[in-house]
C-alpha cells in the first residue's frame, strides 16, 4: 500500500525531478544558502541548544526535584568557591 502524498523536501535539499539545468542550479544554490544559514547562524543554534537543555532539566525536575535542588546547591557552591579563589589570588601579594 503506497501513499500518494508528496514527501516534503527539507530546505537544505534539492527537490528530486528537476530536469531544467537552470532551475536545478537555482535549487542547488537555494539549498546551499539555506544550509549555510542553518550552520552559520550561531546565535540561533545556541538559543535552540539552550531551550533543549532547559526542557531536559525541567523534565528531570518533575521526576527528581531533590536531585535538581542538590545540583543547584552544588553549582552555587562551586561558583562561590571559584569567586573566592579568584578574589583571594588577586588580593594576596
């Protein structure tokens, strides 16, 4: 049983079945520019990665709230120790 619905082509791919060389070149250029935009847009990629991380932590927090609280305390203690060490190193002669 096959489906007659067309499969959507990703923005970074060239559609199959283009026979005209000019249209194919335009499609390849469009796909290449889209791929460059996807790979080169570092702020967007960082934002997407941050959102995925926050979603993962929130899901883990629903399962284990005490573990997340302990992690927050550990990170805060680590940052405090790092700041203390940096200030101590800067102020000692």
